[in-house]
C-alpha cells in the first residue's frame, strides 16, 4: 500500500520544487548568448512558462518587474511580447485552463452504454490527470482572491455545464434522485466535484499529507456518493420543529425554568 509522505517532507519537497522552477527559468534567460539564439516564439514561450510559475507562487497582484528579475530580462521585454499584464494573464488562462479542457468529457459522461459509476470514475480520473499540479490549484485560488474573473469564467463557461450534465445523468439513472429538488441535487453534484478540488488544495496549498492513490480516492468517493443518492434523502424536519427541539435541549442542559415541561412542537 502506498503511503503519503509526512507533512514536513511534503513542505520540504514543495520548497525545493519552487527553487528548482526558479533556477530553471533563470538559467534559460541568463545563459551567455541565449538572447541572441532565442527566436521570438521561443522567447515568448519562455516568458509565458515563467509567468505561470510566478503567478502560482506569488499571486496575480505580484508585480511584473519581479517576474522580469526572476528570469533575468527587462520588464519592457515582457510588455514587448504581451502588451500589458492583463494580456499576459489571459494567455496564462488559455494555457492553464482552456488548453487542459477536453470536450470528450461531456460526451463520455452522456454515453449511456456505460454504467454511470464507470462514467464518473473515468471522468474524474481524466480530469484530475489534466489539472493536478502546483500551478493549477494555486492559480485557481489566487484568481478568486485577486478579484479577477479567471476562475469564475472557467466555472461558468466550462465546469458548471459539465456538472449539469452529470446531474442530468444521475436523474436518468437513479429514480430516488428524481425526488430531490433540482437545485439541491445540483449542489450535491458540486459537493462531489469539490471533494477532489479540496484534495488538491490540501496537497498543493496546505501541503499536508494526502492519499497517494488518487484512483482509489476517486473510486471510493464516487461509489459512496451514488450509494447515498440511491438510498434517498430523508425528509428534513420543519424549521419550527427543529427550533422547538433546540430550545428544549438548551433549557434542560442549563437547568432553566420550565425545562421539564416544554416539549418540541410537532
């Protein structure tokens, strides 16, 4: 059985990875004769690669002069190739998000010749393979914190549609799921999806120990999710009944007056 590395070891590995990425870009930019040898396309690609690692580490509020310093070029050279910081960020979005997205995922999810469990497991294996990494998850969080629309745009134009497709297939395959309000079922599907996103947050942001076998994680999560839907969701008690029961418990615990007489409303 595979075991995840200890938290301290993971943090040390992550720190070493940052230094390695930084040295890589510095070496590419500062090697004698590099500036003369690189054609415009290769230099643009070098800057873009460096920008992805830079924004993932420092966030989108970081200054381009720091990026230029790290890779050993002038800030004006960055603007020569990309025009503005926003243009560079858009190019990063295309590389990190759009280029990794597969239209095949929606087709596979809707392929009813396969069992729904197998479809979901296959999708999340492919999806995690495409997105897992230091840059993707950290930039996703930084985008939300910085107030730009990269993550929101990714969700609204790609992720949400795919999750709606999953919701549709669940409704078709699981009779008990048809008794769940559509907006609630959609939130439950988001909960499934968020399980894997939070796995990446723990691994690459918090840098704590996580399960090493992602395939096992996916199979277990999908299997338990579907089993829960098949079992159905109990009818929730009314708000007034829940509130009344809470009042009784609180008063009894505190020994308050009337604690032995007050009953929860029916």
